[in-house]
C-alpha cells in the first residue's frame, strides 16, 4: 500500500461544534503571508440535509492583481480536515486535500492510520479529483460517483467580514463597540478556497462533532 508521509507544517485553526465559523488572518508570526496560512474554516449542513459541508480558506489578503504564483495552492502543502465523532478531541476521520498540476486531490473521509501532527495519505482511499477553478470563472465542481463527495477548489473573494480598524480602537480603549455598518477590512481581497461536501453517513457518530483544520508540509 503506497503512502505519502507528511509532517506538520504550520498553521492550526481549531473549532468545536457542529455548525461553526472562525477566522485567523496572518496572526501567527510563523505563517504570516505564507502559503499555508489558514484564514477561515467553516462547517455547516449542506443544502442536502443529509450532507455536511466543510470550507477551508488559506493564503489570505491576495490582491486581485497578484501574479499567478501568489494566487495558487502550494503543491507541498496538504490541507487536512479533522473530524472527532466521540468528543475525545482526537480525529476519528480525516479529509486530506493535496494540489497537483492544476487539480485538487481530495482523499476521504476515512479513518487515519495515525493521529496528531504526523499524517499519512492512504493512496488506496477514495479520492475525489477536481480541476482548480481560475478566479472570475464559474466554479468547477465534481461529485464522486463512488461515495457522493462533492468538491470545489480555487481562488475566491474572501467571505469573512471584520472591521480591524474599529477592533483596534476598541482594544486601545478609544471605543466600546463596533460601528453599524462597519468597514470590511477584507473587501476586495481573495483567498484560496477548498469546499468539500460529504454525506453524513460517511462520517459516522451521532450528535455533535468536533472539527478542526491543519496545514501540513510534505517531508
């Protein structure tokens, strides 16, 4: 059985809960501006209520006019979505996304061989392959006929709203609340996005799940 060994690279964004949203744009010094910086992670019920959608964004604050090399996925970085189904804060299932030659290869969900920072890809696991959508073009999506997993990968407008200027004023003690309306600091900037929609039956467990995302660099 062929396996690709990958060691922990940089960012981790941890979330608990069934429906969730979080953001962390270039806050960690080790990944600031890097191609493995996790900006957002979303998990929510799909339009088909039998599915769960996971959306992960990396490489925040990309300008629409950036060179193509600055608006692409790093082929040496894997994005791993971890799913805990029994509330022990250890991943029971993983979804692993690896870009290569203009496509995103999405493995799983499946039970990982090992947990924690050292990950391996089971090359025999179900894989969903989707072309990476260029910015401004209609989204390219695929549905895996074997397991029903749906996927998208590509450059997209940053969906997260945050008024960082007002936040700074609040932290400095110069204001006590956000303005209504506020100013979207991320307006006009892009992220590299991966969206994977998975039938709940493939995840298992009952009730609430815990989920978090990591970026890991190839050894």
